[in-house]
C-alpha cells in the first residue's frame, strides 16, 4: 500500500466516507481507495475538470483562491479540495455524513498530503 493510500484510508476511517481519490492536475489518479464500485480514472478526470472550472469561477468573480467545492446529490456528497498546485482530493460520501467532520478531517488530510509531497520532493 502506498503512502498516499494510507493517508486516504485514514480519512475514510475517521469520517465514514465511501471512498477517496487523489488526482494529479492533469486528471490522472495518483492513489485511490475506490473499490470496483467506482471507476477511479473517470472520477479523477471529472475531479480535475470540476476543480479547474471552479477555480476559474472563483477568480473571475473575485472570490480569491478556491478552497473547496462540494456537490450534494440525493444520495450523498462529493467533496473536492485543491492541494496547492500538486493535486486534487475527491471524497465520496453517503447523505448521512457529518459534513462538519468531513470538512475538518479533509483539511487535516490535505496538510498530511502536502507534508508528504514536500518530503518526497526534497529527498
């Protein structure tokens, strides 16, 4: 299991989310906890696309740097968080998720991923 997968699994364990995928800026899956239920490559491409569009909207409407986007569907949420300019975190949840916990925990996980990526770049 790669180091990013361990970090993503920590997020799943702490929030009860269904799955998470870490996506490169060009839309490729870096690491994923998805089972066969979801196509990680398709989810990765959609995550990169939605974050790119949301960043443009945020800047065009003078709302500053984008922090996160979440989509609420009848059966749950999809949370997208940009991780500096290195990646996107996409998290899928059921509708009964504790949204505050998810937002707080995902921010903590983003910091862990940034720290790991920085350490990786230095080595």
